[in-house]
C-alpha cells in the first residue's frame, strides 16, 4: 500500500494537459495539481457517479485525455458503469481506482472481502482493453508513463492507505477551491466549448 498524496506526486509530471477528475482523492490532488483550470472536482456526489461522469466527458471530448481517480467504494456502488465504459471504449479515458479497503468518506467501514477483490480482473472481464494493479509506489512509478501512452479505456487499481473522515459531512473542511460555476466556466474555456 502507498499514500494517495505520494501517488499524485508521481502522476503529476505525466499529466500533460489531461482533464483530471480527482474523485474522492480530491483533497490530496488540489495541493499537487499544477493546472487547476483542467481539474474537474465534483466534490462528493452520490457514490458511484464519478465513472459515468468521466466517461461522458471522455466521449464528449474525444481529443482530450480524461483521467479519473475513482474509489473502490464508488466502483462497488455502480459496477454497471464498467461494462458501459468498456462497450463505448473511449480511447482517451484513464480510470484509476484508489482502493483503501474501507468506505473512508462514511467513517471507515470495511469493504466486504476487501483484501481479495481484484478490481483489475473485474474490469478486464467487463471488457476494458488494458488493466493494471499496483500495491507499491515504485511499480506504479515505473509504469505510469507507459500506461498514459496506451489507448483507453485503461483501468488501474492501486492499494492505498485509508484516509478516513470521521467528521459529519456538513462539518468537514471543504477542499474544493472553486464553486461549481467556476469549475464549469474554467473547463468550458479550457476545452473551447460554447
């Protein structure tokens, strides 16, 4: 297992001009990102929604690389998204899953059978073209450039240490630095969308 923040630091130099949807790891990403206007932080929508949103973004903007940092909790809440993504096969979509073996945003309840679930195999069975699994940062570091050069959809699962939030949702520190309107305006401008 490795730390989310360390993984984001490894990823950042290879980001290029990709649109990044930081998912539930967003509070770590905002401190590392060097291109906030191409970040699409969704905050904490209903679990399972990030992958569908990211797929839609990739399909709507086929000339833009779209990177999602999802969670295994989100994957489990919407397994159907995997088969839809595989069928639509957006070649510009990179689906990274932060597997911390718990539902961190709801207090750290353990994910059932967490140590034995192979999300990369599930994604491969759903039809993803390429899948990877990493449990140490060095292996991830040695492969990230190659992964991002492959045609998508690519699925990468990573074992990360849990970052459990035990505060009630309305009492948590807000990590989003821009309003939803600002995010929408920035990404429209960056992607030259009317």
